[in-house]
C-alpha cells in the first residue's frame, strides 16, 4: 500500500534530507571541489543516530556514502578511493557514532553528556577507520609503524570533528530555546 504524500513529508524525513544534504556537501567538498571543507560525516552520523534513530535512515545514509564515494572514484580515476575490504570496514565505522548516539543520547541532552558520548564514539571510529587504512596501505606490521600512522592524523580529525560537534550543540540548544520561547508566547 502506498502512503499518502503528506505522511512522507514528516519532520523525520525533512531532517534526514537536511542531514544527508550536509553529508553530501561536506563529502563532495572534501573530495571533488576546488574548495575543500572537512568531511562532516562522523558528526552527521552521530546527529542522525541521536535525532532519527530508525535503522532505515542509517541504511539510506550508508548507501548514500557508498554512492558518493563511487562517484568520487569515477571522477578521481581511482586515485583516492578503492573499493576493497578496508574501504567497507571504513564505511561501516559510521555505525559507531550512530549506535552510540541512538543508545546513549536522549532528548534533551546536556553539553557534558553529548561530549562524553561524542568523544567515546570519536575515539573508536578513528581507531577502526585508520586501522583499516593502515592495512590497506600495506605498511609494515610493527608497533612503531602502526602507532605513527594512527597518531599522524589524530589531532586534525579530533579538532575538525570537535568544531562540528560544537556547531551541532550550539544549533541544537538554540533551536530548543527558540522552540521554548515560542511555546511560552502561545501559552500566555
């Protein structure tokens, strides 16, 4: 049975379109445009897990990332993205922020609760993602080589995603305050 169009245009679907549009913009800007903005996929999967929660949104976001990366692969002639096992391990690292957010964040959230969940998910995502790339590049299996590879981009990854996390918490709190003020005006 086909749902009426008004049921398809609910708040969750609008929110999904917004989140995925931001992923598309940051990921395409990250890979395919002359202006390079940092990839916001990690934070947007965390936001998706927090606000959307349903597994069909997660599946659509993962499929969307795959399509974006295949498109990037065709545009970049395979220089930056190779669809091998390590890529799919990297892709499925986005399950970590989604799971952490959907399991441990409930509305309304506090700043400290958000960032505890944020940094736990960030650490695990970074570790699994970079480990998959370490093996993809075929680097020597020594502790020093592995440690240097993992530490190499950590500060950049943490700073970029922390800024995105701060932007999200600011927008989230601002939205809650505006919503509360509009409810207060209508009740007076």
